[in-house]
């Protein structure tokens, strides 16, 4: 089965593109992932803290935030290619969102990450 998010429609046939709106259709796995993201977003109030420049930026920052136990969501970015049509980042590669409670922690991590990039020694 395939799903069209913009139309909220289900297609039994093996289609890749929605015949109604032209959006890329989601597989079951992608749809599941989408709902998880939606749930995360509604359960906590996430705020954007950083605009990612590219996949390396995303990978490093994601790891740093995970290491610090900061929950985070990347809108746009590598893992969300499937949703680009429905969920396009405003600028850059993608946007990192963290829970409101973790803003300060996230800012610290991002600041350290950015200053370490500027120095580039060793
Ligand atoms: Zn559609």
C-alpha cells in the first residue's frame, strides 16, 4: 500500500507518484516514521535551534546532541527525503529542533561545535 500525505489518500496499486497531486507516495515504513515524528512533535513542544548546512553538519550535530541526551528532530535533512514535498526546510539543508526545556543545553552544544569548526587546528 502507498500513501499520499497531502491528499490523505491510500493507493492499493504499486504507484510511486500520486495521480491526484503528483507527490511522492510513502511506503508503510515511511508512513510509520512519519507518524512517530508527528507524535513527537505534538507530545513536546520542539523549537528550531539551528539551520544545518549539509549532511555532515547533520551527522555531527545529531551525534553531539545524542551524546548529551538532548532529544532532537531534524526537519528536512538526510533521513527525511521522503517528506521533502510535504515538509520542506525553510533554508539550508535542514533544521534541528529540540524540546523547549533543552534549548540552553542545545545552544551550548551548537556553540561549542561551531567554535571548534572555526579553529580547525590539529
Ligand atoms: Zn496526492
